[in-house]
């Protein structure tokens, strides 16, 4: 998904993210064409950081394309800000990496807590297309890998705020990572 977004934008966008697997994959696989294009908390933020950060970037740089890569759980921390985007004409393009989990937490529970999963399955809700439409934004759902780049280009070219629900593999892990209590020299992967 991250590589497809890179291809769809040619790397020429301001990209924000929240905290989680999508943040790690974005840092690893989105090759920025210019400096000052990557907005993330650097590990000091929380879920929900990305949408307001992307909104600020879009307002500050109205001639640039501004995208957000977020998780299906992270975007729910403040999805009501889509109303602000619609009302104020903030054309943020929100790409949701939807695996139906709190992905990074699930990964930690899988690898370090013997798959004792607790409160990480997000299920199939909400319907992000309907949620986007409820806030006056455009909603899209992408499920076909073979048309992903073209579909992402269409989302980017759509005027106004757009929410794109991209269904991804439910239990993919991101590496490298550092185990609880371990040193960076002992990272996994």
C-alpha cells in the first residue's frame, strides 16, 4: 500500500502518519522526493496525531498535495475532524491501512506475549466510506491490488477531503522492532 501511494504521487506530496505499523512502513517504503515532506511524531506522539498534522500541513502549504497514511484504529481517535476539513475546504487525502486490528499492539502480543490477544481486534466497523460521506467528504474502498495505484491517483485527483479505505492483510508484521526491555542492538528482524 505504501509503495502504491508513492507510485501514485511520484513521491511528491506531504505525507503524515499516526503511530503504529503504518508509520513504520511509511518510513521504510515511501521515498520522499523533497525534504520537509514527512510529518510524524517520531515515536513521541499518539494514535490520532496524523489527521490534525495533515490538516495543518494542507493549510500551511495549499499548493501541495497532502496525504495521511493512518490505521483503522488511529483514524478513529479524531475522525470528527473530517467535518472541519469539509467545512473549511481542507483537501487532505486520508489513506486508511485497514487490517481490522490495533496492528502494532497485536504484533507485540503475538511476538512477546504468546499470542494472548487482548482488545486488539477492531472488527469490520465502521464503514469508512459511509463515515466519510457522513462528514461531507468523498469515501472510497480499495480492495483490488492490481488497480491500487490507478485508484489512489483517482483519490488524489478528487477535489476536497477524501477518505480511502484500503483493505490489507490482517496479520502482517513490521520489522525491525525492539523487544520489551531489550537494547537496540538486540532488535528483532
